[in-house]
C-alpha cells in the first residue's frame, strides 16, 4: 500500500519568508524560527531552502536542534538557541557555534564561566513571564560583566495575534526600557504576529515562525503542506447503519464509506471528527464521518464516481488553519502534530 504522503512546498516557505521580510522593512533583518523540526516539516530541508533564500539568522529551541541545523545550513548563518545555556550544553554550543539567548542571571554566570569568548544574546522578560531576564537581573549582569556584549537583546509578545490587546503596547514600552540598558545590542521583539502589528514593533530583527509555514495570523501566507492519505477499503453502507467507534455516526441514506490509513496517532486530532472537515478527491470534498480512530478515519465518498487510491486532507482547499479551527486548536499544534509515519517529500527549494 502507498504510504501517506506529506508534501512540503519549499518555494511556498521561501515566498512566505520573502513576504514577511518585505513587511519587516529594509532596515530590519528577518530571521527564521525553525524550532521543533521547523514546526514538524523538517528543519534540514526547510533550513537549507531558507538559507539559500537569504536567511542569515535562525532560531531553534534546543541546542540539539541547533547542532542538527548547523550541519544543514553550513557555517555562515547565526543559529540562536531560545532556551539559552542549559546545564551540559556548553560543549555543543562551542562545537557547533550556537548562540545562546541567555534567560536568567544563572545562565549569564554560567556563560561567563564556561564560554567566555563565545557569542550570546540576551532574552528579557517584557511581561509574558515565561523566559527572560527581569530588569533587576539585567542591571546586575551588566554591572558585574561590563565587557559582555550580547549580539542582540530580544523579548517575546504574549498577545501579538490580537492587535488591539493592551499587552502589546505595555510590552513594547517595557522592552524599550529594558533594551536601552544593553547599549548597542540589536533589538528584536516581533514574531509573525508582531510583524503584522506594524513598523513600531520591527526594531532591528524580526523572528517569524508559523507564518513561514502557512499558519495564522499571517492570512496572506501561501499554503505549504499537502497531505494525501491512502484508501485501504471502500464499502457500501445501508441507511441506518452506524460507522466507527461509539456508533457515533449513522448513515442517513445508502452511502459509500472509504477507510483511510491515518488517525490521531498521526496528528489527526480526534476532536476534528464527524462532519467538521473533508477529504478531497481533486476539488471534490468528501466529509469525514464517524470518530477518528488511532490509525484510521472513515470518509463518505458517495459523491465520487471512482474512489482514487489517495484522498487529500491538507491542500489549497483545506489548510492547517481549517483543521485547527475544526479541532478547537491552533495551526501551530496541527503542524507540530503531523505524524512521523508520513513520508515527507519536498518540492522546490534551491536544489
Ligand atoms: C516560537 C517563537 C517565535 C516564532 O513565533 P511565531 O508565532 O511562530 O512566528 C519567535 N520568538 C520566540 C521567542 C518563540 O518562542
């Protein structure tokens, strides 16, 4: 049987980066955030395509992710580690030339001891209370280590996907005060949502992630993923017969049901079940009916004269944002849940 095929359009990824770079403005560098294996799409392929398109700074969450990415993108780009300097990571940071975003006094002290001649950035907390140095810690570190020169100072917005939220202005002001303490370091506040908030939020460096991969809040993004699932079996079901676990769906009329080889173990979140989404044969939608099982879904294909060997669940008609809406979650979670049983194939990129 054919394997489920997750196609990733690298030209769409680089087009999305180019669009976000244009919005960021000519005085601002646009980086790329490729943590969690480029939001599930494969950091090596995505990273190489973005480096070829002109990305000079990448962000990942963990040192191990940085080491892998370094092998894909070569020695040129800066690779910054959002979790900073974690215990045991100094060798990896040195060996792969990774730049930790230092998040606490403790990380700054460790850095000065373990990696005195290495590059670093500072992450400051402008109000999200998740990661980053607070004002008093930052002042203390600057006083203790006056020669420590971070390459950049960054912070992260909690509510950038809600342009009217008062947190945005509050964090902008807090970041202005904190970053002023670090002298000449380049400043970075905006991820995808922050870029869309406008030039006040762009500073010297922007950090888009989800927008590169077709996720909201970047509405104009080109869709990046196509996911086709193999049909295992097709059966005729009489009116009144039930389909799937819990007998949760009953055929209202005679119909044909196709059973496909993917389920919630592959990231098809169970909450997106019965009637909320479709599978596509070309442009023809066929509703998913019954509950999502671990490895299987069932689809009403009555509308199709012939059932093709594969049906699409992600394409230009139905994006990660639509699946997220149906499942009551966000595009980020749909992307990072895309299963390891899918064969990932790539289109485009500078191959
Ligand atoms: C994940 C992340 C980003 C990218 O955010 P998107 O909303 O995906 O654009 C940027 N900065 C930090 C600190 C992050 O954790």
